């Protein structure tokens, strides 16, 4: 059972909280029906993502055996066979679609988004992740699909600002993760990924700076845009920009100074500064749009 949990990586399910973003920014956080639809969609994404993790570990088994950390993955270590991993992969995917039957409406539209996510990530694991820049763009687009699925399930129309910010912030974190691979390559002389040789510290550092800067500008433009101020009936949203800036700076510090950006999920789970910053941002946003 322990090896199965390692294979499906439940700790990575934290990423699927992005499904709730449309409800949060759409002002429907206290709408039980919309929250239920978002929760069902999030569970579906968790199962679909775990299905992809199974396929990824099957594809990467040989390379993982030569990696100092990934060699302990169940398939690479021989704890689980490729056949059993395939069985788990299709089982998880079946349940990810089956659970969508619990949605009160928009089941087909939501299912199509998750189906597209699944096939896109199969292509990513099989081939696309071998190409620099394309690899991080696919990862970032996966989070946009989480957003689209959450919006479809709750019947909430997404703002172009939210879609842009989601893509940019996850692109930023993806580049930061690739920086960890470049650091490991410089230390060991071996590329952890086939495309790591197409990255170097100069390029990665510039990419991180650009994406962080554009993310912050995009967020500020979102908070001061007339349609957003009209929608939330407030012109004080710009005050929350300080928390976005602090969060980006802290993440860059972890990436560049501490050189520990290999697992974004672990950063969010363990770094108290970022946790407090997110809580402060959420509290400020909630106060302004729901109680302001």
C-alpha cells in the first residue's frame, strides 16, 4: 500500500486547489452548489493526475534508476511492476471520469476538459517534456485547464486576467523547478532530464525574472481594471498586490539563494513564510470582496 501511495503521489493533489479559483474570484465562495461542483471536479483532477503519474513513472523508470532521489520511486526500484502500474493508471482515469456523474450540471463540458488534460499529459510524458520551453508551457497550461474545468463545473465565466495570471505564475514556478535540474547537472555532470542541456543558469534566471515581473504587472492590472472594480464594487483590491510581490520574492529567494526549488508542492507545504503570505493574501482578498 505504501508503494501505491508513492506511485499516485497524493501529496501532489494540492495543485488541484486551482479548480476552486473560479469560485473564489467569481464571488461564489459561499454558494454550496458551486463549491460542491468544484470539489467534485478537484477530486476528478486528482485521480486523473495520479493516472498520469503512473504513466510518467513507467516512461521514466530507466532514467529514474540513475537519479539520486527518483531511484526510490516504486517502478524504478522494482517495488511495483510496469503491468500493475498500467492497471492502476487506467483504474484511476476511469474513476476520474466516473465521479463527474455527481456533478449537478455541465458534466460533458467538464469531462472534455479533463479528457484533454489527460491526453495532453500523456503526450507530455511520452515526448513533449523532452523539448525545452515547450515542457514548462505544457505544465503551465495544465493549470489553466484546471481553471477551465472549475469554471465549467460551477458555471462561472472566467476573466482573461485570471487565466493569464494562472498561466504566468505556474510558468514561473516551472522555470524555477527546471533551475534545480540545471544545478544538479552542474554538480554531477549528468542531465536529470533529456532537455536539461538546453537550459543554463543565465537563461533560467532571466526567464524567472521575466515571468515573475509580468505576473506581478498582470495582477496589478487585474486589480485596477474597471471591469473588476465594477464587479466587486471596490477600488481597494490593489492593496493585495503587496502579498503577491512578497510571495514572488520569497519564491525567488528559495530558488536562487537556497537552491531548493525542485518540488513546488513541498515548498508550499513546508515554507512558513509563503504559507503566511498566502493566508494574509486570502484574508485581505476575502475582506475586500466579500465584506468590504
